[in-house]
C-alpha cells in the first residue's frame, strides 16, 4: 500500500529540490551590488512616515476575513459540485451547513462595516 505513495513523494522531493537549486543558483550567480537607494526603505516613493510596528486598523483584518470566507467557499464548492451525485443528500446537507456558517461570517463582516469603503 505504501508503494502507491512513492510517485507522490518522488514528485514532492523533485519539486523541493528544483526550488532549492533555483534559489541557490540565483543567490550565487545573481548580481549583488547594494547601494544607498537599494537599501533604503521604500513606501510609495516616500520615506516612511511612522514606525513600521504601528497597529493596523481593524478594518484591515475584517477585509482579510472576508477574503478567506469567499476563498474557502469557492475552493470547496467546485469539488463538491463534481461529486454531488455520488454523495447524495448527506453531502448536500453538509454543504448547506458549511454555507450557512459562511453566511453567518459574511453577515458579521457586513455588520462590522467591512464592506464600507471611505
């Protein structure tokens, strides 16, 4: 049974190896001539106004949660739609429960004002 996983493990090993080799070759062969401009902080062409460790507005996190909600929904809806005939009514009800939880999250976002742009 473990032999059926050998191609997957081999694929992962080759992928990681190619990634590491590309990073190492880029570091070795790439030009490295830092100057004052390259080492300076870049923020839209201006010098930084404040400390980079300042607190973010809560709306930033609300937008991130909103993205995760819709990203999860789409990521799970495609495979579910493909196997819907095979999983029957239990699979349908499970997905409806999942979507209900996402709708509650969406309503929370809406009530917190994450969809209002200034």
